[in-house]
């Protein structure tokens, strides 16, 4: 079951990379970045999954001897939550830049932007 989440995450990452590399519309490229970000989150959660694991609380249900095998590490989950918030901010910033570029140039096609080319 955990391999399904890992495989799905890898497929979403590949779909995001494909959208970033092949699309010429800025909005579609931003969607590709969001897909790549979401796939990364899925892979991190799938890698940190422990079958039959429990929350990292030592009480009567988990003895100290069984703690290393049964307790789930909370750090990857905290990293994913933080990455979701950061990804939302980066996506909002990219959309704001896309709106500004559309306002100045009248298009979202990256082939028409000649400002930074040499």
C-alpha cells in the first residue's frame, strides 16, 4: 500500500516536470511547479510511513523497548506541512509575476518575452 503513494508521488513529479519543460504558457508552467511540489510532498510522506506505527507518545500502549520500531518520526510530517505553506506562497508570487508580465506585454507566451534574452 505504501508503494502506491510513492509511485503516485513520482508520477506527479514527472507530470510536473513535463509541464515545466514542454509548455510555453506561464500559467501552465506555474501549474507544473505546483504539481512538482505536491509530488515531492507525497514522496516525503510515503518514505516516512511506518506500517503499524503510532504517535510519538510514550505511555502504556508503547513500551520503551518497542519505541524504536513502532513510533513514527514526526519530523517529515512537520517538514511537509511547512513546505505546503512555503509552496503556497511561492505559487502566489509566481502568479503575481505572471499577472504583471501579462499586463505589461499582453501575453503569457514565454517565447514573446525578449527582455532577459541576450
